[in-house]
């Protein structure tokens, strides 16, 4: 639809297709965040792997933060940042669960299937 809209100079349909892609991409990011955090919980005893997975999660949070048409509110992003913090040695499974729940609820994702 987007390509045809561009070819036909239909900016309204083009913009609608762009928004749909951006929203889907954000939901994919949320799903990947959840899968990385679930892996982090299962690798908590491996400091290197755990740090890698948490760092990936922090990267997704940054992507959410700087998306100009984000679904998450600034307060929700701040909560995610608070849950993971800046020191991977201090991240708890309880905070990982809070982050997972926030995104699963916000994006209507089944965290058990990811």
C-alpha cells in the first residue's frame, strides 16, 4: 500500500502506511526486549551473558525513547530505565519482571509466548 501510495502521490495513504510500519516496528522491539529479558533471567549466573542481554534491553529502551511517534509515555520509559538501571550487577529478576510486564501490557503481548 505504501509503495503504491508513493507512486500515486497519495500522501495521506503514504503517511498512514508509514505510521503502521513504525507502530509495528515498535511492537517488534517490545517483543524482542521481552525475549532478551527472559533469557537474562535464565542466564543470571553467567555475568557476561547476563550483562550482554541486559545491555540489549537498555538499547531497546533507548530506541523507544527516541522514537518520535512512540507509544510509551516518558514516565513509562523512565520506569523501564529505572528497572534496568545503569549497572548490570544490580539488576534483579523482580525488576526484569516489572519491565517485561510493563511492555507486555502496553503492547498487548503474551509474555509467555515470547
